[in-house]
C-alpha cells in the first residue's frame, strides 16, 4: 500500500472496521466499569500509538486520585484564617512536587514495559556507549547483555541513598517550607500594619523571589553532587 500511494495509484486509504472486534471492545472497554483497560486488545486493533495513549491516560487518571484526595482533605479541614490557608497551600505544593516526580519516573518504567511488550522499544544509545567516567566499580561480564560492564554492589548504593540522598532531600524540603512559611508570616504582619509605606508591602514577595532564585542555584549544585555520587 505505501508503494502504491507513493506512485499515485492509491490516493486515500480507509480500513474497514471489524464489527466483531468492536463489539468485544465495546463490552470489555467502553461499557466496563472499574475494570482494567484491555490494552493488549486495543494495541492489536488500533495499533501501538493509540494503545500507548490510553495506557498513559489510564495511568494519569489513576495517579490523580492522590492529589485529589489530599486537596479535598485540606480544603475541608483548613481554617478560614490566612495562616492556615498559607500552610495548606505550602503542604499541597510540596506534595505536588513529590507526586509529579514520582509520576514521571513511574510512567517511564510503565511506558518502557509496554513498549517492550508490544515490540516497539528501540535500543537506547546509552546501552552501547562506554560507562561514564565517574562510574566506579569492578569490571565483569553482564549476565543480561553479555558485555563488559562495571558492577557496584546494590547494597552500597542503597546505603548511600538512605544515609545521604534522602536526608539531604528532606533537609532541602524542610528548609524551603520554613522559609516560605516565614515569608507568609512576614507578609501577614506587613499587611496588618497600615502605617507602613506601600512600597514595603511588596517586601515579603521580593524576599521570597530572592530566596527562590538562590535556592534554585543551590539545589542545582546539590543535585549535581548527588548525581555524581550516585554514579558510584
């Protein structure tokens, strides 16, 4: 067909549907309630692109349950005063940052799993490249690819993640939370004093912008250091 289309013999192509398969998908997919999507059947009939889209859509919809539940709880139990609302916003923002990171990483794994299952997983370029110069370990023959690789014991990597990476990340999150909370408190105090000049009312926001910029530069250096150490 592509050759005929290139020669101009075929101008348009519209494949006819299989009513039997459509009825089966209607029952197992469209009309089904609280059941997993028949992704393999979708892939067999509509192709990998359509199946991958609905796989992502289902994963995204399921993942949205967590921020929806937390947001509903915060909205229900947060007091009407400004301080409580600010704290709830900060908590929800931190949760969204963590949730978004975990969502992306989990979808990478899930998408690669589907791509491998459906035969569309290309060989990544890094799999045929030499190991990173920062990577240290003992050379061995990989039991999976039968190629030479550096091996570093997983328990040592987990030990570093548990004793260094996790405390550093938690410390950074706690620091940001306290700094943002202090800025909100300062803003509330500034707004409660009517005698202050109008220009000073923007001071808390300016301070917050400076803190965000400084923390961004600091976190880049921390992230690079953790990444280099994680290459052990």
